[in-house]
């Protein structure tokens, strides 16, 4: 499963959760995974653990982590890799 955690850490995110959802639905109609509320990466425990497990931090928007069945991040993917790849 894919889970999306929007953040405005790079000053490019929409202002509200509703605007984010509308943007995704309009521009990426093939996306059918949960999109959580916008929050800074530093306060998001998911990203803190993923960075710890992979030793790779988020460098730009649309960063992705592959998480195994035990909930541990095992691989990191940069913004050039599409979520459905």
C-alpha cells in the first residue's frame, strides 16, 4: 500500500488539506491511496523512523520509503520515482 504524508517543508505544498486533495484528484486521477493531513516532516514520527531505518532523509518533495510487513522502512526513493512505479 502507498500512504501520502504532505508537507510544506519545501514551500511548494497547497495551503489546506482540501486543496491538496483537489490537486491530486485533478492531476493524478490514477492515485487511489490515502493522503494524510499536511504536517512538517520534523513532527511526523513516520518520517523520523523511516529516516532512521534507511539512513536517508527527505531531500525534496515526493520522497518515498518502502516499508516491509513489520513496519520497518527498508528502501528510500527520491522524487523522480513515481508512486505507482
